C-alpha cells in the first residue's frame, strides 16, 4: 500500500491516541496501530482501530461514572419526574437511550446521575464533564465525538475524523 499523498511506503507503528472525551477529559487509547508514511507526514489508522479507540473511551467513561458517589444517583422514576415525564416517556426517549444522561448499572437497574439529569433538563444534553478540565490549547480538540478529535501524541499531530454515528451510547 502506497501513500496517497506522496507515493511513499507506509510503515506500521503502534502508538497511543489522544481522545478528548466530553465526560472523561483527555484519554490516551494505548497500543493503537497506524500506518505512517516513510517519506511525508501522512498517517492512517489501521483497519479496526477506530473501534478499539471508541471501546476504550466508552469503558473509561463508564468506569468514571460508576465511581461517582452512590448518593449522587437517582432512580429512573425520580429522573423522569424531575424532567416532568412519565416513566414510559423517559424510558423511550431516544436521547436518553443513547446516553445523553449519564447512568450506571447496579443490580441490573439503571441509576442516573442527578447532576446530569439537571443538565439534560436545561440543555437537552446531560453529558457533563466528570474530571477537572485542563487548559486546552487547541479548542478543536475539545468537542463533538464526530469531530476532529484524535491526535498523535508525538511530533506532527494529525487529525482524523471518526465517521458520523461510529460512537453510539448504548
Ligand atoms: Zn507520503
């Protein structure tokens, strides 16, 4: 496979990828394979590696949510009444199903983070940041999951785009 930029040869490398998570802040997905052109700075993610990055991010986010104090969570019924919804409307809400309200699962039941429910009520998006944010020098790197968010840790940073809908909250 030749570089589509300069015709050079790709070499496969393994590296950490940076991902700016709305919920968990800066994450580094370890051991991600990509192809680097030996002549120019062109780099490509190896097939399947997008999914590996997104799985890593999803795990880290879930872990972080589950570490919040238990007293900060409310039941689905309480969350529904905070949003002035019936329990049925709450459980069928597409955004909520997609993870726009942060939740954790305890004994097979979902419990919702109260702060996230409040944020959802205000803005329709309850994905709040659960870590202290660092100063981000690059506003581009802080944003939507479908945006330009992944960069190399080393030298010439590259940006790559995750296809729309590749990251689904379930
Ligand atoms: Zn090249």
